[in-house]
């Protein structure tokens, strides 16, 4: 399973209420269940007018199908090829 970063343009995203986020989460979970394929929604970050999601799937096309079934935009779907942080520098020392 590959990891994908999805950028979703959602005007007013940072003003969504908790109840609205719960409804979006339910819709996303229903879309995952309907795929019948290996799929993992890891997390979503809300920032400004965007949602940034991490999902696990076999391909970008499966991620786009999840978005279509959920009625979500998927403006950018990019495969994550590496991750790094402070631990990377410490491990190299």
C-alpha cells in the first residue's frame, strides 16, 4: 500500500464546525467502505481554505475514486516517496 497526500480546496474549511467535521468523517468512512479495496484514511489537517489528507491506497486512481464517491475535491493527489524530520538528522550523526 502506498501513502498519498491529498490537497482539497474547501473554501471556509477553517471555519467548519465540529458537527460538520463529524459529518465529513462519516461520509469519508462510508466512501472507504464502499470501495471494497484496501484503503486507509490516516488523518486530515484543516488549514485555511484547504484540507490536507494522508491516505493509504494501491494507486492515485483509487484515492480519486474515494473522493468521487464521497463528493470531495481532490485537487492534488501526490504519492509520498519519503518523510524526514529532526530524527533524520539525529540518525545520521
